[in-house]
C-alpha cells in the first residue's frame, strides 16, 4: 500500500536523501514555468509530496491543489508555513527502451546508495528499489509505480473533459520529440 511505502520514515528523510531535487537551481525554473503558465488560474500537482513545488508556487500567488498517495508526506507538507493555502486530496491517482530480455536498470550507484528500477513491460509496472547505508546500517525500500505514455495521459485527459494545449520535453520548453526522456504537458478544460 502507498501509505506503507511512503511512510513517516520516508517523509522524514526524503529531503536528506534527495537534496538535488530541493536545490533552488532545480526548483526555481519549475516554479517559474508553472507560475507563468497558470497566470491568473490555478495549478493541480499530482504527487504533491512534502510541497517541494507547491509551497513556492503558492507563495507566488498561484492557488494550488495537490493529489498525494501518502498521508505521511502530506503531514510533512502541512507542517510547513503557508501550507494552509494549499488543498490536498489523499488518493491513488524515463526509461524508453530496455535491451531485449533486460528488466533491471540501475539509476544510482554510490557507496551510500544503490537504486535500480525493475520493469514489467507487459503491465507497465516499475518497482523502484533503494538500498541506503545510513550510520552503518542498511535501509531498504521498494516502491511500485505504473508508468504511462503521453498518449495514455492525453486519453485520460480527454475522458476528463480536457484537451492537450502544449507539450514540451522539459521545464525550459524544449521541443518534445520521439527522443525526449520526459515531458511537461498542459491540458485545458474544453
């Protein structure tokens, strides 16, 4: 269950384990992009977590609502100043190719952290496995994820009464191509 996967320990150590995600050089371009895009409108963040993006976006005057799987992550968000302005709903809401037969892809290999994804291409389920050495002790965590292609997201958006407005490969509005490793998609209510 997601509430077991992203538990209090995970929420407590999230920023320390992923400091690069909280670096202003990473966060600020995202917030700039979203604030510009929202204009006088609002933003919905899927996977709001501890508020890494939602809090600074809200401070810019953008009304934000988030969806999150983990009550523990939301509790961390709620402890932050300014979080009272952010609505949250708790609920369940990169790799392009593997060589034939390969189902595992490492993404971090350091003395402190081993991280790898295990893929089931048929079901589009990926398990993210993490092994950390913290104070001489081994900590492990595995989290399941279901990945979707942009076309699937477009269909889900259409079923929800939205149409694709724009799609880029990143927060700096790089063109989205068949070689893009990520996407930033904007749908609007029709």
